[in-house]
C-alpha cells in the first residue's frame, strides 16, 4: 500500500468512477458489482485518509459508515430507532442554537437604541 496521498487520492477517484459504472449497469438490487464497488470506495477512502494523515497530519471531514446487517431486525423497531435519533439530533441542534447568540452581548445595543428613541 502506498503512503503517497496523491496516489491514494487517484485510487479513490477511480473507485468512485467504478462505482458509477457499476451503479449505471446494475442488474438487480443485490448486484455484486455494485456491492464490490461500494466496498472499494470505503477501502480507498481509508487508504487516502491514512496517507494524508501520515504525510501531512491532516484528515478530511468525511466518515465512512459501516453498513449494518439489519435483515434480522423488525422494520417497526427500525422506525422507532430513527425517530429517537431524530429527537436526539433536534435536542443537540437546539442546544447549539442557544449557544450561538449570547443575549448579554446585545443588552448594550438595546440600551443605546432606547436612548436614541427617547431623544
């Protein structure tokens, strides 16, 4: 395996191109060519990320998610899990929104506006 980030990047781009070809020629929902290309993208990305880090102590803002085998799961449970995740996400976003604006920063502006309108 090469630790050259440029070579790893080229391999990742090639994996994306092969996935596009496989997806456009898909013969069924479980086409092994598409599945293989999917895995090749994940592997090429991991190699690129490792080479980039080794060479420059840098990472990308991307994450490869492992595909979970949920064939044994009941679809009702899956929907319930999704709604719980959405609630957690919403709660996180609400917390972040509150942290974005500090009302104390604007108190001086409000006081100044009130003094101007009183004139």
